[in-house]
């Protein structure tokens, strides 16, 4: 099974988590969307995709994800048979009304194209108002809040990695 980790990051938080995930899953490819992304063929080349984005503005994806997500939607690419897990950074205090909503937007695009999602994460322990990442009373991926709860990041990442490994049978 080929593993790819793709992430957009501005402050480095999502990038730091991406590299922890890449190490834990022995990723075949790690792609910083700003520096290393060339085409959606890179995404399609992997069986398991870890996709990371911080949340900006009104719950938007990190800027380097905007064009690829539009392309995926416009080209109607087929992600059937792909397993996808989302992760990303947000600020639950200052932007609690859109906390990690980018993950929810990415979830919608990839599931509409047939991807299977793993790595749903409990909302317990997070203090936020609303999130598009809420699917069936859980986050559709791993939320990181380094701004308000940096002391919880490592434990959350480890718990999520263990959960995803169990779900994919690793």
C-alpha cells in the first residue's frame, strides 16, 4: 500500500504534524502543497492519503489547497478505492465559529469523488462554537489547536495515529 502525505501550511503547525504522520506511516511521498505539488496525479498515485490543511478566514482551506480542490471537483477525478485521513490546525478560541472547517470542506470534495475516510476524532476536550468538520458528531479528522492548547497536541497526534493504524489494519 502506497502512502502519501499532502499538506498546506503557513505557520508550520500543519507541516510539523504532517512529518510526524509521515514517519509513523513510513510515507512513500510527503508533499508540501506550496513547494512540491505538481498535479492531482500525485494524489492518485497513492492508496492511502493523509491530507492536511490549516483553516483560514470563514473556514477556508489553506491557500495552496484551493486550486487542487477546484481541479478535483471540476475534473471529477475518481478516488474510489482510496483511503483518506484528514488533519489540520485551527484556533478554537479566536475562530471558534469555523474551527478546522477546512477539514470538512476537504472531506466533502474527496467523499464526493468516492474516497473512504478514516480517522474520525472525538470532539470531547475541544471548546469551539461550530465546525464544518463535524460529521456524525465527530471531527472528520484530527484537529490541532496549537494556539490555545499546545500541551495537548502530542497526545492528540499519538492517539489519532494509533486509531488510524487500527482502522487501516496496520
